[in-house]
C-alpha cells in the first residue's frame, strides 16, 4: 500500500530542516551543526566550531591561530623584528625574526641611524653625533644617569636631573654652569643638545675651560650661547672679563631645541649652530681645557653633551 502524500512529506521534513549553510540560507544537515553560531559548519570548512572567531570567512589575526581555516597560521600578518646585539634600540637588518611581538633581543627599527650623515651608522661610528670628529670621542653624556655622580662639577646655579635623559638649569641667575673634562684637551669639537626656556640672557656651552667660575666673566674659557629673546648666537672668551667676538642671527625662541657646536683647531674657532657653519674667529686666549654647559639669565635643558677629536 502506497503511503499518503502528507505522510511522505512529513518524513522528509523530519530529516531536514531549514537553516544557514556557509553564510547563505538553505538546508542544513543536522549531522553537521553550527555549534558556535558563526554561520559556518564543519562541513563548510569551519576548523574550530567552538570558536565563532574562527571560520573560513574570518580575517587572519596575529595570534598564533589559523583564524581563516586555510591551513596556515598568521600568514600575511607577522611583523619583522631585527636583532639588537648592542642593546642600543636599533637592530641589524641582516638578522631578522618574524613574530607577532618582538622576541627578546629584537627591536622594530631595522637600522642604526646615521645621525651625522657621514655614511657610517651610529653603532659603528666613533663620533656618532657629529661628522666633525676624525678619531675618537673624548666625552659623551646623554644624562641617562645622574650627572652629579658621573664626573660633572656643578659650579653654580640650580640643576635638576629628570632621571631619564635631561639635565636642566632651573633658575635665572647670572652665571649657572657645570664643568667636566681634562687639561690635556686642546683641539676638539664640543657639541650640546639644548632646549631653551624664557629669559633675557643666553644658554649654551663652554670650551677649553681652564677654570669654571660661579661668575661667568671670571672664568678662563670660550663661551658659545644662544639668546632666545634676541634670536642670535654669540661667541666670545672670558679671561677675567667678557670679550665678545661676534653674534650671528639664528631662528630661535623659548621652547625651541638646538644642536650647538664649537670646533676648535689651534687658533681657528668655528661656530656651528644646528649643523650649519655661521662664523670663524681666530683667537689664542684659551689653548687647552675641559668643557661645560652654562646659562646666563636664561634657564635651559640639556639632552646630551659630547667632545671628540
């Protein structure tokens, strides 16, 4: 006896129900359910039906999981990191690793910078911050350690170390300075990174400093300073009185940062603010001595100081 049509239809529907398959409306085999509700079943290629974030339509993320169920993990989303053997924050482009996060000893920056533009990266450069040096560094301080414990002599003024790479003079007095170096230094380059504050005076560096006096004019050295209020850089000597050699215009002002450099070779003294030569002066008042940082009625913050031959 042939079953009634309504009975055959009921039996068919008992085996199949309507649902979504592969993200489209259709009939779903109950033997392959969508347990995580992401619109994909195991039959559709869902490789983890307990995680709604994993399915053939998902975007691959860098997480160690095959998010899009293509049989590959983290394809196309890994970052490249570079081995930093010297721990300076810059890596070796020839030694890499691909990962989601930087492995120990690896960094994101592929190359040591060439700060002075001389074609030698900083990691290999004897004088990494200036191309004016031909042999070696005499001194370098980036103020990542307390300057008062690293050889500096604070002669006058109030100085504040931020604990992370900056040393500031915080008061406006006539003659705040700190001094370091050796009497054997004669011909060299001295350079400072400086950020100016407000004030009517100047801030800058000392060179060939034979003594460091609490009163600037009483020292025996060369002084180079930037005047934020006047927009100029001035150079001169002290030997019991201030002897100004000359001033040059410079784009400056309160809050501006500069690289201030003085090159000394015998009687030839060259002034280089922000990487550009502006003046040369012949003078033999001071022929040897250390270096220093100084302010005169104008507080300032120093990022680094170097001297090199």
